[in-house]
């Protein structure tokens, strides 16, 4: 009798343990995949470098001698900075995508919908055309200021809405501001061909031409954005149940949405400042995480960060090898991957379940 009860208890507890075990296995596989993509990013390019040479170049480049000096320069000064920036940008956009979808309750929302990319682009256009800014760090600063200004304008518009309309108004105001700023950017560029020539290399989205100094300077802003997003995890879970339920659970909706917009601006604005406007990364990172770990935001956020980082690095690595001896910018490759996936997502019934 005791053995039968023990078997019955074990049978009841095993199904409860399986989801947790599966999540742990998926987490380990995700980390392994990210490490593999980082290794590919450091080793793959127009110049093929063996993994052993990459490791030596990172740890002790002097061991490579004169014959391996070029390999050491390629790894340490070209590929390492773009790999670090790709990790930061992809992780930031993945987290921003989760927060964006959570605060708007829109399954196809992307951080670009809040006008962050358009604000950054308009500031960069003005900086290039009026002030003659050309340095990557200067463009990054302009992009961040522009994204902050655009998001502040949209948040002010949304704050005037009645409670139930705030998520919808955020998206509508974001689309309107994006359209307006894009038109203004085009107007400035049409009157300044020299600025257009410089701007087109930034707007396509790329990890090249940026040094570790820009990453080190802007990384604290990304860290603050991630901390704010994690602090909002429970509130975003409540918002997914509806405004009335969230209010009944004790969450204040307007401060929560304001904090969420702030996190999106810090994450997406800084990522745009580092790499230019990249589309679909936040969207794909959020839905990939939701497919793996479900709807709890405390689990979604770190998983989306890993998926976003891996996606950006993988796209960047593919762009280096598809058109040798040249390369495609990461923004083009991500768009080519994300566009068909977005169509599949929109046609999917599961998208309506967010």
C-alpha cells in the first residue's frame, strides 16, 4: 500500500517538474548557441582565421609573432568591437521588444513603433547637415538625444488619454510622430546631397566603424534600461490581464507605462545610437522567448536578450560571407530574415493570444 501511494505521488509530481526541467535545458542550449555565435562572429569574415588563432589573438597576441600580426589586428581591432556592440545592441532590442509588447498588449509591436528610430534619425540628419558631425561617438550622442525627445513627445500625448485608451494611443502617436519626423528628415536630406551621402551609411544599420569606446560610454544606459525592465516584470504580467485587473492588484498604470516607455527609450535609443536603426530584432526576440518560456516577463526578458544578441551577431556574420569580398550590413540581413517571419506571425492565430 505504501509503495502504491509513493508511486502515485511520484506520478503526480513528475509532470509538475517537467516544465521547469525543460526550461533549464532550453536555457543551457540558448547559452551554448550564443557562445557559438560569438565564436563565429570572431572567426568568420572575408579573412578566414582559425579558432586557435582567434583565442591566441585575444589572450596573448604576442605569441602569434610577426606572421600573425595581421590576424591579431583583425580580431582585436575589427571583429572584437563589432561583436561586443552586436551583443549589446541585440540584447537591448530583445528586452525592449518584450517591454513594448507588454505595455501596448500588441503582439506585433516593435520598439520602432514608439518613434525612437525616427527621432534618432532626425537628430542625426540635423547633426550631419547643420553641425557637420561625422564621428561615430558624435552620431551616437545625437541619436540618443533624438530618441529621448521623440519618446517624451509621444509619452506626453499618451498621458492625456483616458485609462483604457493609453496602450492604443501610444502606438498611434508613435506612428504619427514617426511619419512626421521621417518626412522632415527626407526634406533636409533632399536639400543637402552631402549629408545624404553620409547619412545613408548610418541609416542602413551596421556594426562596423564603431569602436569599443562608444560601447563603453553607452553601456551604463543599457544597464539602467535592463534594470528598469526587470523591475517592471510583475507590473507587465498584471497589464497583460487588463487595466482593471492590474489596477485591482495595486499597480498604478500611468507611472508603470511611463517607466516602461523610459526603459524602451534607454534600450532602443542607445542601441540605435550604437548601430543605427535595426528593425525586427525586438519583435523576433520577444516572440522567440515567448515560444520557449511562456508569458512570464521575469523569464521572458533575459531569454529575449539572449535571442536578440544571437540574432544580431548571426546576421552580421552572414552579411560578411554572402557577397565576398564585400559584405552586407547587418540591418539588411536582419530585415531579410525578419520580414517573412513577420508575415507568418501576423497570419498566425497564436499572435492574438498575447
